[in-house]
């Protein structure tokens, strides 16, 4: 799922892409000349083995929520984010790790960790625990977990839907695709796992 929103929180576009070319084409078509794009995937992977420092730091800083990041290295088979960054750079985007502070303009692409944002955003109210929507707890079957996962997803969407008046705002009801997330319950079928 990808989305694009305006500064007032209006979701300007949202949907799905399934290929690298389609994703690059969509990002390039909706992004203004000054844009910041966050990608939930490793974008810069220079280590031959082990974990990147940022992945280690996620585990160190978010252990109380039982969070960690998957290890990424050059031998990992899951480096589509790196290829996405490389293609976006060919389209004029610049990668930023954020260490130099806020950018001054241009098309910038950065890596993000949505789970850390979910627990780190005070407005979402996950100060004590993270939402358990990713993996079934041990000793619970997939069929028993589906309704639990749907409830947790629906609650997270409800909370994000409440950011309409936040700073910065996000109005999920402003676009048909994201409004559907708010108004329809999460599916219970096996395709959701």
C-alpha cells in the first residue's frame, strides 16, 4: 500500500503496486518537485553480513515494546528497497538518512520503521505495548489468530483515522482507498496473513 498526502493531511492518492517499475512510475507521477518519501524497507545496505547499525538500534531502543528489525546485509534476498532507491535516484531523487537534519527541498527518499512510529507517536496511544498485528502469538493457530489480528488492525486504523486534527494532520477519510480502510472491517480470510 502506498499513499500520497498534501500538507493539510488530504490523501491525494493511494493504492497498490506490484512491480518496481510500477512503484517508481507512481512515485514519480504524484510527487511534487519538493517531496519527502518514506519507504518501509532497507534503502542503503553496505554491510556484507550481520545487521546494520540502525537495525541494532531499533532493538536497543524499542525492546520494551518487544520490537526489533530484520537483519539486512548484502547477501539478503530481500533488498527490493535498495533497488527502489537506486531507480528513484536515477529519476532525480536524493537519499537521506536524516542525520543532517531536515532537508531544504528537492525530492528526498528516506527509510522508515512504521512500528517504531506507531509506538513513538504519542497521539496513537501505544505507550505501554505495540499492536500485535504482524505475527500470531505462540501456540495460537492461524485460524484462531485471524479475528484477533483483524480487531488489532481495526483499532490501529481507528487511531490513525483520528489524526485528522493532529500536527501534522492525516485525514484517512479524504480518499476513497484510505476511507475504505476506516469504514470497512479488516478481512478475516487467509490472504491477510
